[in-house]
């Protein structure tokens, strides 16, 4: 007698000795032989079953667990997207630094559901980007002296050491490409000023150089900390003055780092990075000198 096919999503197959010619769709586990439940991907025995009815019940339990895990993963992805969208909106100046908004304002502005928005805001609060005021609203941090000083101090500690490593380990081709791209942008600025295209190139070069240097440490803990630090740097730069002389100064500081790395001189490279970050701190604080 043919067995009735249970309703389930396509995936692995359910088999049992009682019905050797039959198979049933199921999402995760696999039942085979004489009522033994197997892992459908690795073939490992999960648990024994009393009979086909018990086996079907076990399949349903595993399907429910799979659905729950998938739902949690989907919620996490929504939270990640909400986190990214909030930061992008902030860095695009659609949310002013220091702004005070309600949760409803953010839902409407960003078109993000409430649950993932809350998850994202909790993470951003832990990172110091927002302050959540209970029953009042969300305040976006406006960078001041202390945040700027702390950010660049932390950068100096990490990047000075990382630059010394990078000078010894970086590929010749990568260093040559960094030099080529920097020289091309410097030439473009000297010829045509700060166009929108040049501004986009500047952001790419900034990220490429500094992230390549940090990546040379091959340390996941530092990578995670630096990602958070990079958000602070972008936040600080929202209010910075951008002119041709200031941009060229920064690019030439980059070139000093690159040339020292090409010379395989870790001490000179680390010193050049320290000087660059000290100048960047002064620019971030609005301290300019007439020389």
C-alpha cells in the first residue's frame, strides 16, 4: 500500500524500511534503514526512532528547529541592514551629527521595521554613535574634542605598529599600485581641483591604504576594533574643512608612508604614519598653520 506523502518543503529525502520504494521531502534530516535519523548533509546518526510515525515526528521537530534558526538568521540580517543603513544615512549627512530624532522618525526616514531598527540602535549605542533616551528619542553623537583626541590616539597606537609590519610584508605590486594611484590623484587635483570624482577617489585611497596596513597584522580582534574606529573617523570628518591645500598635504603624507614601505624601512614607515596621524588630528580639531 502506498504511503501518504507528508506536507513539507523540498530538500533532503525521508526514507524508511517499511516503504522501500517511497521517499518523502523533508528540510533537514534524513531517515533511512530501519527507523534511524541521520544528518542529511554529513550522514551522522542523530537519534534512533521507534517506527515510521516516530520518525515523522522527529522530522517535524527538526523542521521546526530549522525554521526557528532560519527566522533568527533572517532577523539578524535585517538588523545588520538597519545598522548599515543608519550609518550610511549619517555619513551622507541626511541625518545631521548631533540630531535628536524619535524612533518613529527613523522608521519613516529609513523605511526600516521597528524590531531590526531597535537591534541596530542598541549596537550603535554600544559603539558610542548614538545615545538612546528612554521615552524621549535617539540622539546622534556630535564629535567633540574628546572623541577626536581618543580616536586618533587609538589609531596611532594601532597603525604605527601595523605600518612597521606592513613595510616588511607588503607585496611589491600592492605598494606600486598605491603609489601609482596616489600620484594620479595628486596630479588630477593639481590640474582640475576637487571634483566629485576626485572626492570619491580620495575616500577610496584613504580606506585602501589604512585598511591594508591594519590587515597586515592578520588579527581578527584588531580588525573588529578598527572597523568601529573607522566609523568614528568618518563621523569626525563630517565637519572637517576640505580644500585643495589640505587634501594635497594629506596625500603627500600618505606618499611618505608608501615610499618608506617601498624602501622596506619599518622605522621610517612607522614614523611617517605617526606624523600623518598627528597632522590629521590637528586638521580634525581645526588647527591650521600658515606655513
